[in-house]
């Protein structure tokens, strides 16, 4: 099955805005100030898209006009963001801009560059995380190793698999398969799916090292 057709994968619609923004951040010649600005715009779009997969309740309100009523929806607010350091931290501002007062946990996982395997070092999560839906932030889903490691940490903290929504900017097909094979109930939201990884496990065509380009450490 194509990963784009999987029930648990939600790719942002290919709008002209999104495509133009992705073209800028994938361009190796984009200068850093521009890169951060446009990466932030893509992040905002995927965060907004991901919020659509949170539960809501039916709600009716009275409008100020002639006692008219409006049948709408209400946010339930039992959510938490968890960023995988360091790329995920670039997504926190967008999440905070959309969700007032949201709690944000952290998980530190580092990729051993020689073996490309993820190593877990540290986490700090709210105590009641098991009662919340988790927006798990990591811009580049490459092999799926970091996401699988972070998921283990969340499951060990009592979070149910179906309450995890991974929010990514670019997701590689192999990474999506690796995550969904092990955790079929996790939902993955992304701006675009790329087909390949290179021998160093970078996404192709990708946009390079997201953390390095965002934080200026290349
Ligand atoms: N992490 C990145 O920042 N880029 C990739 O292509 C893969 C993992």
C-alpha cells in the first residue's frame, strides 16, 4: 500500500501556498533568515492540520443577533505537546500560537551519526500525560527510529497509542512504514511524503538537516 493511502497518515493538501513554501525550504541556496521564516510557515500549516485530529464536543452558542443560536464545536483541551529535541523545538512556537497555555514536554534522543541509531537520554513530561492527547513534534521523520523511541517513552508514561499524533514536516515512506508497523494506531501528520533515504539516512529529496538549518549550526 502507498503510505499516502494509509488510514493513519494525513498529508496536508497540496495547496499552491504549501508547495511554494516547501520549494523554498528544500532549496539548498535559501539564505538562513528566509529559511527560518518559511519553515515557520510550513510548521504552522502542519500544526493547524494536526489539530483537526483532536476530539471536539458539540456546542451551541447564542450569537449577539436576535437571540440566534449557532451549532458548532468546542475544543476539549486535554492535550500536550511533546517535542523531540532538537528539531521538534522549532515547532513549539507554532503550537503555542495555536493552543493557549499548552503544556510542552521534552524528549532528548540523539542519533549516533556513525550507526544512524537513536539513543534516548532524557525526558520531562507532565504527570497527567496519560490523560492527554499528545502532539509529538519532530520535523523530519526519516528512519522512524527517533519517533519509535519517543513513542516507547510515551507508552511507558501511560499514554495510549491512539492518543499520539506525530506532527512532521517531511516524512520518508520507510519511516512511516516502520512506525505504523509497530504502532498502527499512531496518526502521522505531514506536509509531504518523500520516497527515499540516502546511505546516511537523510531524506531524499528532503531539505537537509532541519535542526542545523533552523538553529544555524551547519
Ligand atoms: N533529520 C534531518 O534533519 N534531515 C533528514 O533528512 C533526516 C533526519
